[in-house]
């Protein structure tokens, strides 16, 4: 392997820069050149490629977002778009492509390898933590901290006004962020897509809370739960008459300086991605499970579903008495 390319794709996640840096520096350490692709697959089919070296990634490990920029590309979903991208990679003499992103990005990477034989390695970069084949994804830990900080602040105002706060967190179709934040934030109830229970149950929970002397309540809802936070809030107001406010945290959860766990995970997986290509491995995502690097075929990362921690879900319930 003499030259590898790297790109970030899909929603940005804190720690992506640490992953890019790890790829560049591991490759450099082993005498391999790195081509940086700007704007993900969108930049790849347009030919936004340039050589990058270790100094180009200096002072980036602590920065949120991605210095390579990212995009969600419609053109890449077409065979013509992928053929253009493959042409650019060949013209640059690239021996393998490292894709830092989520399942949509891995679909695109998989198709590129299938159709054009270019070896690809995926690095899990998404706040959603929804990829099979790794205990955690890069960006998840930071997103949880950011959401938790917001929950703590909303609790202050909720308690002062004796209101119910229904807070919606990101996660796409998964409830990992919601569940973690619910337990860490001491929420009364949590709604996740993995358990699409009827919302009317929350009415009794809130009534019971009031009867137990709780003046305010925090309810966490994952964006993927049917009806979202607004649906839950409407049910509470209709069923209890209590003053309820909705707060949708949104994209703030994707920003900010990555916490140490994300930086270290990104450093390890960026390194592992280069080693995989050097070892002739292709078509896998590098992840970490139980403290060790593991390789999972790209298609399994989206075909197999990573469940939320059922223990933690039970814990959330138990602790809300
Ligand atoms: O996948 C990351 C994520 O932030 C999801 O949690 C969310 O559903 C989605 O991306 C939002 O995407 P966009 O930035 O395109 O609005």
C-alpha cells in the first residue's frame, strides 16, 4: 500500500478530526501517502482531492466538526456518480479508501468496492451509536455530554416553574443517546424507538410523580420515537392539565470539542483502519468491542441491529420511583 484516501461523510460527529489525524499520522509513520477528499462522496465524484500530511492535521484533535468537510450526496447513490469517483481515485493512484461516517456512508463505500474493486475500510463516525460491530461510535460520548448539559439546565428552569419538560434528543432510528441521557439526567421517563409503547402511559407516570411530591418532571424522547417529543407533551397536557414545555435539542448535539473518550476511540480506529488496509483487509468497518479492535463486514453494520442496553432501560425505570 503506497497511497490511501480518506473522507468524512454524512452527519458530522465530534472526533472525526481525531480520526482523520490518526489516519494521516499512522500512514505517514509507515511511509504511506494520504489523499484527503473534501466534502465526502460529493467531493469525491467532483474530484476534490489533495495530498495531506501530518502538519495539515496539527491542532485539530480538539476541534469539533470535520476539517475535510462533509455532505450527504444524492449523486453518489447513482452508478454514474460512483464511476466518476472511482476514476478520480484511480487517477490519484489510491490503493484504498477510508470512509469515516455512518451507515449511509458505508452503503456508498460498499457499492464503490463492489462495482470498482477499490478496497474500502469504514470507521464508525456518528453521534447515533447505531452501527453493529462496535460498542460505541465516534461522536456518541460527546453528544451525550452536550445533551446532558442541556437537560441539567432545563431542569433548573423546570424546577423553578414546577413544569414538565419533554426533551427530544437525536439518534435517528435509535434510542442510545436518549437512554444514556435519561439515566444520567435522572429523567422520570424515556421514550425510545426500540420500545414503541403507547404514550398515554406517561399520563399516569406524571400523575404519580405529582402524588409522590415531585413538582417538576423531565421526560426524554428519542427523535425516532413515533410522534416525537411533541406527541408525548400533547398527551401529558391533555391527560394532566399540567404546564408542559417541549425542547428539541437538535444539531447542537453534533457540535463542540470531542470529549476524551471520543478522541481516544477515534485515534485507535483511525490507526486500525490504516493497519487493515496494510494487511490486505477490505470491505469491513473497524470497531471496538470489549476493549479490542474488531472487523465487521460493512453490510453487517447496517443489516444487523445493535440493540440498546436492556439493562440500562430497566435501570431508567427502576430509578424513576
Ligand atoms: O446521523 C446523525 C444525525 O444527527 C441524526 O441524529 C439526525 O437524525 C440526522 O443526523 C440529522 O441530519 P441532518 O443534519 O441532515 O439534518
